[in-house]
């Protein structure tokens, strides 16, 4: 076997083992938490921006 073949086999095996351990529920939960974090971060930055603008006037 060539070194390239060994690398490809190792990467393929790693991807397959990771793929088997991740469920659809985990992916959906991660997507939901990321979206919620984005919304909270956006709203917090807007709130802080408004708070800073009121102090300058």
C-alpha cells in the first residue's frame, strides 16, 4: 500500500465512525441552539447600542 492509500483509508474510517455516532436529533438540537444563540447575540448588541446612544444625547 502507498502512503496516500493509508491516509485515505484512515480518513474514511474516521469519518465513518464519527458519522455513525451523530444522530439527526443531535444535528437538529445543534442547529436550534446556534440559531437561538445568534438571535440572543443580535438582540443584546442592539440593546447595548441603543443604551449607548441614549447616554450620548
